[in-house]
C-alpha cells in the first residue's frame, strides 16, 4: 500500500469522524475535539497534497501541513483541559499565542523547518528535509506542553476529580502518536507512514473516550450522509488504482462500439451503487435491524391499542410489547382510578406473584416521575432527593418486586405507570428508554380514552348508589341470557324486596336508609356467584338472575342473604337500629315458567306471598302461591287504610283516660292543633290522618309512668324526669306490637326532638326530624303551655305565642311556628281550653 | 453501591445531587419531606411499647395528635425501657446501641438505639459532610481513594465511632492510624502515631471535637521538636515528604515561628463537631490554613446538620429528624408552670435572629419523639418569599441549665450539689457560670461558706478549688478527660463574703439562678458584696 493510500485513509477517517460529530449535540468538549480533527486534517491533508504535488505548489501544502503540526500542542492542550474540566483560560490562551507565534515566525522565515527538497529517484519524487537546531525549539515547546498536559491529568487524578482509567484511551492515543513520530526517524521504518497511522489510531482512541463519556450516540457514525461519503471514497480509491488498466482494457476490446470513457463512467456508477447498497445493508444489519424491528412492533402495538376500548387489553398489550421487544422478566401496569387517587395494579404478566399492591398518590416516586416526565431507572431514583422521603415499606415493595425501570404514563398528569423488572440480557440502555417512552406515549392516550369510555359505560349500565346493574341493562341481559342459553337451560330469578324501607328512612333518616340499601347490595354481590346477574330494579327492589342453578340452591343462597341482612345492624353499639329485613320470591325456567315474562311474573307473585306472610322470608313460587294471589285479588280494596284502625286508636286513648284524664284531653287537643297546622301547610289528607293518629297516641307511653310522677305537684327530680322522658320509648314499645299502626312511629318517636338538635331520644335536628314530628312538637308544647296542670296554672295565649316566637329556630321549626302563630292570631285555631270551658258552661 | 464505586462511574454533578442536593430544596419541599417521614415514624412509634408508654392510651393519627398528645420528652421518659437494651419495645429493631455519659442522670450512661434505616441516613449524610468539607462551591468536591484522615474522636460505642465505620464502608480513605490499631491505644499514642503516619503520607482530612483538634494541632509542634522520636520518625518518611518537612522547617526558621500543621499538610477537608467550636475556629484556621466546617451530631439525634463551603450556618438534613423549635419565651413559661403545654415552631415557622431550644423526633424507627436534647440554636437566616433555599442556624450552646466545657462535660446543678455534698465542704450557697478566659471556656463557681466554718476551718480559694476538683474528677469521667486530654483546668472559684446571697435575695426579691445566671446578675452579686464591704467600712 502506498504512502498516498495511508494518507487518504487517514483523511477519510478524520472527515468521517468530523462529519459524525457535526451531527451530534455540541458542547465545549465536542468543539475542542472538532478543532483537533481539523488540525489533523490540515496536517495530513497538507502532507498528502504536498506529496501528490497538487497545485498551487508543494511549498503551499507544506505550510498548511506545518500549520497543523505546530498547532498540535495547543489543540491537544485545549482538548485535554476540556476533558478534565480545567478552567485555565489563561494557559490555553498562552499556548494559542505561542502556536500562532511559531507559525508566523516559520511562515515568514522558515527558520524552524524549511520546505523539503524535491528529488526525482527512479521517476518517483522524494522529499528530503533539511533540519537545523532551530527545530529543537519547536520540539522542546511540544515536550513542555506535553508535560503540562501530563501534570494537569496527574492533578486531576490526584484530586479525585477523574478516575485514571477515564484517561486511558487518550493517553494511549497520545503515546501511539508520539511513538509513531519517533519510530519514523529510524531507518528500519523508513517508507512506512507510521506518523499518519498513529494519527488515525489516536483520533479513534479519542473518539472512543468521548463515546465512553456518553457525549454522543454511536449511531451517528452510520448516518445516511456518512454512508454515501464512505461509498464515494471507496469507489474513488478503487478507481484511482484501477482506472488506467480498466480504460486500456475497454479501449482494447470495446472501443469499436462505445467510447471507453462512457463505459468507465457507467462501471463507476454501477460500482458506487453496489458498494452503497452493500454497505447500507451491512450497516442496517448491524445497527438498524433492531431499531427497525422495534419500529414495526411499535406500529403494530399502536394499531392494536387504537382499536380497543378495554383498559385491560391495553395493559396486556403493553406487557406483551415490552417483554417481547426488550426481554423484560416481569411487567406491572398500574393505573389511577380517578384524579388524586392511588395507583392500583391492573395487569401483570407475573401471574404467580403478588398482584394486590398499590402506590399512594403522595408516593415520592410519583413526584419524581411527574418532575422527570420520562422513564426512570430505579437506581437513578435511589439517588434522588425524592427517594429520601420514601417510607421503608414503599422501598421494600419496589425491592421485593425487583423493579429496575419505571415508565410514567403521563399526559397533563400521571395517570399510571409501568414497572419493569430486570431484562433477561444486559441492562436498560438509552435506546431502550427511548423505546419505552414511545410505548408510554402511545399507551397513555389510549388508556386515558379507554378509562373514560369504561367510566361512561359503567355509569350507563349501573345503578349509581349500589354499583349493581340498572333496570334497563338487567332486562337486556335477561333477554340475552334466555336467548343465548336456550330454552332447555335453567334460569332462576330471585326478586328481593327490602322490608319497611320507608319506615326505616323515617326512623333514621334517608342517609341511614341509603346505607342499608348499599349494604344489602354488597351482601348480595358477595354471596351470589360471579356468574349471577344482580340488579337494583327500583328503590328497594333487587333482582338476581342465576343460570344453571337449581331452585334448592337459589333458595339456600337467598336464605343466606336474608340471614346476613337481618344481622347487619345487630353488632352496632352506638345506637340500636331496627333490623333491615328482606322478602324473597323465587321462580325458575323451565321448571315453573316457560319464558322470561312468566318467570318475572311468578317470582313477583312469590315475593308478594312472602310479604303477605309477614315479610323477612323466602318463598318459591308454586300453585298455592297462585291461588293465594287469586284470593287476594278478590278481597275488597281499602279506600282508606287508616280508618281501619280508628277503633283501635280510640280504644288505646280511652285506656289513657282511665289512668290520666289530662293526658287523654291533651292528646285530643294536640291532635286538633296538629291537624290544623298540617292542613295549613298543605299536607295531603292521608298524611294529616297519620299525624292525627300519632297525636292521639303520642303520649300513650305515659301508661307506663307512675301516677305519682305523672301528677306530681312541683318540679320533678332528675331521676323522675328521666322516667318521664322514657314515655317516648314506651309509646314506641306499645305501638310496635301493632304492625298495622307502625306508620305512626316516626312521628311519635320524634315529637320531643328539637329543631336545634338538643331534644330526645335521638338528638336529631332540622329536616332530619320527620315533618309530623315537628308539627306534633309545636302542638304538644302549645297545649302544655295553655293547659292547667297539677303543678302549674295555665299560661295566657299571649304568653304562649311569645314563647312560640322566641323558641322558633331553637325548639320549633321556624316556619311551622310562624304558621301556627299566624293561625292562632287570625283565630283559625281556637284555643282548646276556651273551647272546653265554653262546652262546660253550655252543659 | 459504595460511594467509592459511584465516584468512579458517576459525574460530579450526579454525586453532588445525590448527597448534597437537599441544599437546593425549597422550604416547602423540605417540610413536605419532613411531614411524610414523620407520618411513617408516628405509625411505627405508636405501635411500639415505648410509644404506648408515652402516649398513655392517646391516639396518634395526625400531625395535630402528634403535637397534642405527645408531650415534650427528656431521657428520663425513655430511660426505663431503653437502658435494658430490649429491641422488642422499640418502633424498629436496633442494629446498634450508641452510648454516652449521663451527667446528672439516674444512671451513669444513656443509650440510644440505631435502626438499620437510621444508619443508612447517617451514612448518606456523613458522605454529604465529607463532600461539603472539601468543596469550594456547588458541584465541586475533591475526594480521592488515596486520601487519609487524622481522626480525633472516640470509637464505638460512642456516636463518633460511627463516622469511622461509614468512612470504612463507603470510601477507601485511610485512617491514621488504622481504626483497629487505634482502638487499643491511648489518646496521646493515637495522636502521635497518626501524625507520624501523616508525615509520611500527608493528611487530607481532619475530624474531631473542636477543642480536641486544637490540642492535637498544638501537640504537633512539641512532637516534631522532641529529640527522642526524631530519628524513628525520619526513618519511615519517604524522600518527597522529607523534602517537604525540611522546606517547612526552613520556612518557619526564616519567619521565626514554630512549625504549624499547615506547613506540612494541605488539608482537603476539616470537620469539627461538639460545643465551643466558635472559640477554636480562628486558631484552627491559623494552624491548618483552612477553616473547619462544623457538623452537628449527637448520640440521641444522630447526624442532623452541617455547614457548607460558605461556613456561615448550619443546614438541617431532611431525613434524620423532625425538627421543632421551642422559643425562649415558651421555655420561660414552662419553667414557671411545669404543667404548661408549650407551643413549638416548625422549621418553616422560625424567625431570623431568634434563639430556640431544639426539639427532635428521630425518624426511621428511632426511639425519641419530641425529645429535648438540650441544645440551643439561633436562626441566622430565613429564606425570603419564593427564595429556593433553607433556613440557616447557628449552634449556640447547651441549654442554660447545663454547663458544657469544650464539648467534654455537661455540668448541672445536681452534679455540683453532689460534688459539694461529697466534698464535705461547708459551702452554703453557690452559683455556677460558664465563662471565657482568653477565648477558652471554664466553669466559674461563686460560693459562700457557712459563717461557723470561717473560724473553724482553713477556707481559702485554693483549698476549695483543690477539694472540688478532686470530687468533680470522681463524679464526672468526662471532667477528668478535660484535664487528661486537653490539659486544661476548667474550675475557678470566687469566694463570696458570707451573707452576699442573702443580700441579693433581699435586694432583688429572688434567689440568683444556680446555673448560668446572666452576666448582669453576677455583676449585681459582686457589686452587692462590694457595697457590703463599703457599708461595713463606714460602720
């Protein structure tokens, strides 16, 4: 190989590195290396052009070459200083000035090295250099510079700023460069361009050192631009050696047909295309194949997730693409249920491992991901500030799962994260992280949309309060199941109706009532098999559809639910709640019914039967149920169910009269006042009737209070007052044994409650007190004030009105008090004492 | 991964961010970290027998509960459970039990459990101190695997021994002399060998109590001038170090001064801990050519804070303890009313130039919650609104009820009363104050003897001083070390005229405080004595 070939090869290498680095992100260090490459190009290029005797003159190229050579100490000094991070601008400037000065002196005087003498030896041009002692000045300066570089490196290593091994490639490069220039002086190496070779090796070693510092991506070396450049250079090199023989060969054999130069040009182009194609394939094979494969995977992944609206499926796809492409052992996908909620695992390919963990929304890892907005290596996270506020159990979870990389699913906020364990081979690279970022950005949008869709879909098919299926969707499922399963398969329907929900609401408020309904739904969900279709049909009615389930099994399950329901409130010790019971009606296809409509009808009849039999029981539809229903239809309809119990109420009030005449009269008065007030505020007839009956019965509990307390003259002791207060519970105790009158209980139980919540027995306030109770409270208090008792005279009407006004908003509902006062003042309500006295006087 | 390994593969910026990044935290973020870690600690602590013994059935679910249901505690609250060294009563298992003397306590020593996670934080924060000690600015530190450290601190089971463990585990820094050898040596032997090895290898770091490092530094001159050890010293020193020593000697001779450590060693980092460091810092800087960086650590609180390259105040570490600050006014109210529940400030609530007693809750499974460790700090700077920095503090001294001399001993009213009782001296009244002479601390005891003894016994200042010194040595091991290690005599006596204390009470309506009364109170006491003389003279 000739000297020229070495030079060309060196130049190609320098240009190649130069072009590659031009495309990278530049900083001071890269710039300093680019300067070094330019210097090498000047030196090698100048030398090559001189030896090739290119124009304008050999001395011109000699000067160019020498400029490169004399600037070399400075460019090396500059590069090493940047490499070790030494900020010594003054010294750098000094070396720059020295280099410039040497160049200027030599250019003007040629005192250090004169242009070589050209001698022709056997048709070859030989360059002979004439050295003088002045050259040693330049060599001396180079040595001083080299020593200073060495000292800087030594200081850097000694101070612990850099590790020695980081310098190994650079020091090896400089040593080889010096060795190359030294050896060339020896006769044995004469003719071998060791100086140029050592320059190439040095450049590559420096390039390697920079690569190790992660200053650029190695793929820059295989850009399209470089691929073309290399092909062109290789083609030129090939033709520079074989152009003449090839042209002669063509001229000899084909000149008759074509101009030889045209054929040479065609061959040249052909060779160039072949080299470029082969080179590109080779490079693609080595560098791009993996990238291309990843791009294909990504495209498929993107298509798949775009075509699904299932969060689960997308999570599954995420796991799949990551494990397949990167060879990751285990992948966990976690998602936030809603804004500001914790991150729960939704899918993992580690089926045999723990899958019930979650990350709190204030987990420092979440904050780190929000700050970085990019993939996070666990080892990097461990070195972050946020990691310092991790709890030990949070760290242990990540350690236990052996997480190595965390991929955020982030848009405006972090909606989820993908946790990756280690890769089967190697560690996570920069390219892997880029790939994971792409997966994350595709997944985030898809997951967000799917989650939204799932929420909307869930809302559309389910009951808001209980989360069970709603009525509409239940019937759809019902039909589908019947059609899908066929007529021969078994379908069992259980209809559930919670007993006395209205009473429950009136007793404890709708909030407690809702709670009981939710609890009932949870019990059903928990008890019934996963295949059961459970729905809330209306306020207190539920339906459970079971496929391939015998009537016996359905009844057992219904009994189980009934038992659990009845025991829901048994362990509550804060205050005793009435048990929430349920009635169950069961029917099935094909045993009892033949189509869905019939099935529902029969289950309804069974449920009705359960209610009629006294509630809180399970009834399976049969012929007896059917006949009972028929009988029921034949019975007379009640126009007013309350009138049915009027006799009973009068009987009870008469009982009070025998013991305590005052209470009897008082109850009647209260009934009068309460009804008038109820009419005045526009309550319906049936509600007014309930209030009237409640008013007549409200003090029935006083039967249980000792007469000496009831008729005591003077103030009651605390103990006696407590006994007196107990009359409310006593009243309820009596009424509850009359199931047909239980509708008055909420009114009776709350007639001593106060608007401000300071009353008894439950201490409820404002609208939580049933309207009947509030009315009774006003009426009861008014009558108590205006009646004469054994321990007090009756107060005047004016006093009572004043008291009603002053207690409005405290003891009484302010609106009711206002209406009541207005009725009194307008005379619409007559004072019952006056009335009584009038009656007595008439008698 | 060890720090040494990280140093090889990570950039300086990454290492700095990992260890010293907390310096760039905003106060809000710092408090967020504190509250989060406190939440973890409360959960661990309330479940432990130790926590339950202090909570006494009260709940601990929120930060409000923390402030409301945990009283401010002292070691007495933990002593019964901790002194048995039973890990099962603790919030987390103890890996190490660190001990210290308990002057004036019901037991000679105090022990504090260190859990694995506490040790991890300690390790992390120790490396942060190392980096900061060698730095001149942010991201700039100089640690090498060939560095050496002259170590002037006590070994395990004292807290200072942990530092050597961390250095050994995390770095290749060599101890002069090696820790294993040093453990079996006396203090002076250790220093001599350390210096000898330092002369041969250079000393890159120096770490110790401020007072101790000062006396070690002074010892260098006497060592190098001692003829007996000279020949043995010279034998082991390599040529380039010998050249350095000769050069230093010539320079000192020329400047007509004694040899100083800075002439022989170029320290990369200099760290001091303990009390009274301010009194020694200037001298240490003069001797070593580098100003020491103060770090803040203790047996119970662990390593809690450090100065930076600016040496202008301490920053607390976010993951060592939860910090509360008891204002002086609240301390005073507590003194007046023992049942008063004081209000503490958090780090984001302190005021610039205010002095506070620090109250610590050790995080990561530590035993101590709302613990009064007995140190006073002043906030020297508080970040302005939107400024991304942390408040800086200055260590002032022990709480006024404790007299700490050079970080060695903690003298309380109880310990002085015990000494007087044991000595049998007829001292009827006394007050004690920590005072300075030539910038060095000492205990000044103002005493009054019984009138009858004045005629019956030989009572002079010297007799009292000698007697009391003997019993201080007897009662307090650390007091003995003051003399033995630092060679200082920390006790001074002023004998007051009989009746002076009574006159003070008569004149000002209250007794003078027994420990650390204000300088004005002392002056009043002395001037009363003077006026008493004058009155007697007139009569």
